[in-house]
C-alpha cells in the first residue's frame, strides 16, 4: 500500500479536505502498514568479531581483508562499533611507514578508497608504540545486501618499511530484510529491495530514492532507538525527513 496523505483542503474551513473519519482511517492504515513492516524485520543478536593481520601480512595492507563475511541472501550487516590495536615490531624496525594522507578504511564495496563505515588515521598505522584506536565513523549513503565488510589501506601504496600486527575487535548484527526469521529468501511480507542510509547530526534529510512509490520509512539513532520523524513525500521518487532535535543514525526504507 502506498502512503495515504490526509487532504487538508486549501485554506482552513473551506470544507474541501477529508472528513474526520476518512482522515482517521488513513492514519490507522498508515500505522498498520508501518508496524507490520517493523514487526517483520528480523535481526540477529549483537555478534562480537575478531580479525588479526599478522606481521607477515602488514606489508600488504592495500589488499582487501574481509573481516565479516557476506551474511546471505537478502541480509545486511550493521556494523555497530570497531576498535583496533596495533603492536609495532621491536626497534630499530618499529612501526609501519606510510604516507600521511593514507587511511585504513572500513568499507562494504571492496574499494580501497571508500570509507563506507569509517577509517583509522595514518597516525595510528605509523604508531611507534602499542596503541588502541576507535574507528572514526563515516557511514555510507547506502549499505548493500549480502555484502561483506572489508578493511584496506587507501592510496594504492603499501607500507614502505616497518613491521607490526593489527588486531581488530568489532560488534555487529545481521539484519534480515526478508523478514523470515533468518533463513534468507522467501516471503515474510517485507520487500527485500531495502535501503539503509546513514546520516550524521542532521535535522532535515532529502532523499531521492527513485522507487516510484511512497516508501515505508523507519529511523533509528546510533544507539538503535527508534525516532519519530516528519516525512514529506514531494513525489513518488523524493522525500524529505525532518527530525527535531537533530540526530545521527540510519534511515531504513523500502
């Protein structure tokens, strides 16, 4: 069902708008569809992960390291947080030497230059002592289904010298967009063509989704708490999400 909008008329009291019962029925049907959508979304419990890049591999950081494998048909990985620990080799070799404009990126598309989820700065990779660093979040504009999470060094240039091991610790969950309790595929009543779009400290978000319909929208903040937005559908291909107060989190729509 497409979103039903209450006709308010042109000016107050012109008697051109929907009658109270008609408007109330539209509200009930809109909420019924939204709650059915939310009920059918399945997600796994939070999963703790670990990935080690040993010293013998630290000279090849531009290679793609898969840290979370593809989750299965119709499923999306939600990376909650990540920290990294680097242990440089003993002097005189020391830490890794890279260009100061390079980043250790966390990405979902396998592109070494993308920072879909976040990154670790060059200073962390070049640390001369054992250091723990929290990932700097970036967030993607679109998180793809059945796609792994990678880490890789940007810039196309591996470390010039040095030695270290890098340990990655992270939390994630798997969202099953098919709504069938985690088996992947099959009908649970929710469209699998689902988009997850992240935003940072925004009160108004313009979305050109080109879905040719009024999509169902859910908004959650970075803690996973559901927010209640004002959604204005300017057309069947564009909508504006307004939040008060501004927040950071994710839009999920289909």
